[in-house]
């Protein structure tokens, strides 16, 4: 059998691309290693639930408050007005998406990607079958590389892919404790503290009967397990039973190029589409899978190589501004505990709270309130320059 598209990687990005392509009439193989669970807080906004038709039984918790915690222990609770942030468990959510793609018509395969070979008959994805251990060949017209951060496809076939910056993320899934002031099953805690992460943040995210506790950093030599243990202690979660531990690199910048100018397009973490500052990835991965499918479908229809560039163009058209703003925020506020303290102080501001969550829930910068933007810009400058004391609330 010759496929129109082989999708390598069955996470949210690859599964979305595979489903979109089979529903548009293409012959698709979805190759995934299976058995690996990505470390992830698991937050998904209402727009994802809406755009990608996520059923309620996949939502393990509905978050109505976000708590920001500063290096000195200052707590700012931000209510999520007009809705909730859904939480998913990647162990089950990713499998749900893979199964949905297979039910739509994708040919699901389990194995490890090895390489791409080309000959007079076209392109071939070579993989090692998990069940037999044998090398297998998939003939295909196009390939989507959705094989995660430090993607083998990106590294071997996309120029410049090895230069992308990463945060190393680590988390532990534990049995959730009873509700208390330290832990609330409908509240996400985000900890901005250099003692936990010198350049990113830590988190405690409820997952219904479970919870995710973790942190990330780009700094070499940080003991991620020790930092997480300290975070568990200060969050009252030390005695909670640990269910599993996971770690992985998280890219922090979209690659400058997502295609090889021939027959490959990247999607999701492989393309670097994790939001700076927040580290949010599921929504952007699924959007990345969708635009990759759009680009591949266009190339299959027209034969034009330049159509492969649609994936990156479409993504940045809709989300590039958000990534630039979040990148500037991370560069401004994550550099020291003094600046983290000021950032949490700034989060007290009602305008900041409303615009932040309007943008998060809808995944676009809100333009309808220009005076609020101006006020926030002035307050932001005042905090960064020290004109406003971090002690003021």
C-alpha cells in the first residue's frame, strides 16, 4: 500500500493531523511508539474543547481559579470568569485522540521511526515494528513529523532544527489529597520562585483524583527531582502516593523553517510550538497538527512545493503575536526573583487579570479594550523600572 501521508508521532499534534487528513479523503498511516506519557500540566482552554470537539468525559478537572505564588510566598488568586480551564490526563487524552483518528480511517501502527529512504518509487518511512522487532517500510507521498521535541525527523531533514532552545520539564503524578488552603481541586497553582526554578516556574495542577506537581528549567545542573520534592513539601504533598514520574524537553521557540522543500512538514513540539512564559503546549500542538494537515493536503492537490510553507504561515498569522508577547514577558520577568516578585504583584491588577484570561480562553490578543492595554503598559513599565514597589498591592 502507498499512503498519501505518513504521520510520525501520535501525540495531540500527530493524531489531529491524521484525523483531519483522513476526514478529507486521504490515505493516512499514523505511526507512534506508544507507552510514553509526556510530562504536562494538562491544561486545555475552552477554545480547544470547542474547536476540537473534546467530550466532557476527557476533562478530569474544571479549574475556576489560578493562584500565582511569588518567591516571598505572596499569593494572588485570579478568578477565571465566564467559564473554566479544563484539565486532561495525557495518559488517556493522547490515546483518545489516536483512537479517534483510527476510527476516522487512519491506519494505526506501533513502532519506532528509524529513517526516510527515497528511490525511483518515491519516499519510504522505515520503522521498527514494536511487536515483531523487524524493520518495516511505508511507501508514502508526504510525511508529517510530529515526533516531539528533539524530533529525529527535524534533526535529520530540516535545516536549523538543532538550534531550538529547550526547557527541561519534570513532573510527578500523585494521588490528590483532600482540599485544603494549600491544595484546591479547582485551582491551579503557579510558583514563581528561583528556589524551585531559576528561570521558569513550578506548578501544582489538579487532575481530579490525581495531581501534577512539576517544574522546568533551561539551567544546566539543576536537580529537577530535588526541586520537585521541595515543591511537594511546601505544597503539603510530600505524603501523597506517587503514581508516576516523567521528564522531557519542551521547546520554547517556533523553528524558522517547518518543511524540507520536498515532502516533509513538521507539527507540534517538533516545530517548536510551545508558548513562551506559560509553557502551554496542547492547544498549540493541535493547531500545529491542523495547519500541517492543511499544508500537506494543499501540496497533494496542487503539486506546488511552496504550499508546504502554509503550515508555518497559517500558525504564525493566528498566534505569532501571542508568542511574541509571551516571549517578551518571559525575558522581562523570569530573570530574577526580584522581577518574579514584581510580576506576581502586577497580577493583582484587575485589568491584567481580565485581559490575561480573555486572551488565554480565546487564544488571541484582545483588541476591544485599548485603554486597558495602555494602562497595563504603563503599570508594566513602572514595575520593571522599580517606580512601583513590589510590596504594593
